[in-house]
C-alpha cells in the first residue's frame, strides 16, 4: 500500500487506508506533529489517495497518483505565503472562492495548507468548513494544533503523527546515511525525539552544535555562573524565532544527558559531558527551568526577560 513510505504510525495508516478504500475521505484533515514527524509526506500521500483512480489508494502508479507525487496535479493546490509568518487572509479567501470551481481532471480538489493560519485566516476558512462542495478536501498541517481555533479543529479529522520506535528510526537512518557510525546514528536518533526529519537534519549538519550550545554546556558543567551570563546576555537581543530553537537545543541536550545517565541510550559528546558533570536531579531542575522558559517565550514574554531569568535560574 502507498502509505508505507510514511514510517511508523501503523494505526493511523491502517485507519486511513480503510476509510479511503471505501472512498470515505473527510473534507478536512488536520495533520499534526512536531517538525520532522512526516506531516508533508503524509499530506502528499493523502492527496494522492483522494485523487487515486484505483481502489487500493494511493496506488502511486496511476496517472493521478503520479501527478500528485510530482506536484503537477492541477487539482492539488498548496497554499503558502512565503512573505508572512502566517498565511495572509487574502490567500485563504482566494482558495475559498476557487474551491467552487469544479476540478480540472481530478476526482477531488485538494488544498494543502503547510503553513500556520492566523485567526483571521482560520475564520475565513470556517465558512467553507461549514458547507464544503462534495469534491473539496482541505489538509491543514500544524506543529501546534492547540493553537487552532476550537471551531476549526473540531471540524477536522485529526491525524496526529507519533514518534518512531527507535529500531525503525535507526534502520531508516542507516539506509540514508550508510557512512555514519552506529554511535552518531544512535545519538541523532536520541536527540531527535523519534522524528526522522529532525534526526536527518542533525546528521546532515554533522552534529555540530551552535557556539552558544557549546558555551552553555561548558559553563553549566563547570558551574561557571559568569560563563553562563556571558552566553545569555548577547542572546537577550535575539528574535524569538532564533532564541526558541537555541533553548530547545539546550533542553534536548539536557534531556539526552539525563537519559544517558540512566544508561539507556547513546549520546552526543556534549550530552555525555553534561551527564558526567551533573547529577540527575540537577539535570532535571535545569530541564524544568528551560521548559518553562520556552513555554513563556512561545507566549508573550520577551526574550530579554527569559534570558535574564535563566542567568540565575540555571545554576
Ligand atoms: Zn493511484
């Protein structure tokens, strides 16, 4: 079956396969999961499945499937707005008008929204959600489904992507990175939280950590408060979308160190240093501080305030 190219997530794939075989496609899908969890892969396969000319959907062999996979199907439209953080409401309205134009050649007309929608955009979408044309299918992708309006989320069939089992993830990585040694594969798998896309990114970047992550590790290992201040003060001027990923890296390093201390998994060299220098209780305290800080940063607390707070709370 065509969903196989999405790894793991067996239950979800089975359920989808069953409903699509009976041609019971929903009009609205919400594909949720962290970065690198396979949202784009699933969106593509699902679009192929609803257009597929065979019953074993997606067959990935018929003309429609092939066009969708090659991104050349005229009735499979991706709505993106590269100039804005969220999709401009005008683009949502355009899609809303366009949906009432019959499909060119497909069985359905599919709109994929890979980018987050703001409140206004979601409200514009709601109008179609109330009364979609028979052939219309909308696929929303989201890292943060809880940020969607409840009225939008409740109308969607949610497909929530899960982390991959370690063995599945590692064998996939082995195939893609035949040169990498077992330790780097295991460390990338552990740091990725079980998400293939993230693990690949870690391996592609050669597991290099930012200067800040290296400086943080050194200062935290040596209980060097001044060193910590020296890392955090320049970060106070950073933009949110620069600071949050950096703090997430620190968080995943600490989590990796904690897991490594329990003897469960391989770890990157930085995480090993942390595990050697600090007790599990200390790592847990730092993890909790970072988790709170990241949550605040994702809310409305300024980056400067968060970095200031971490200077004394990460001891
Ligand atoms: Zn097909």
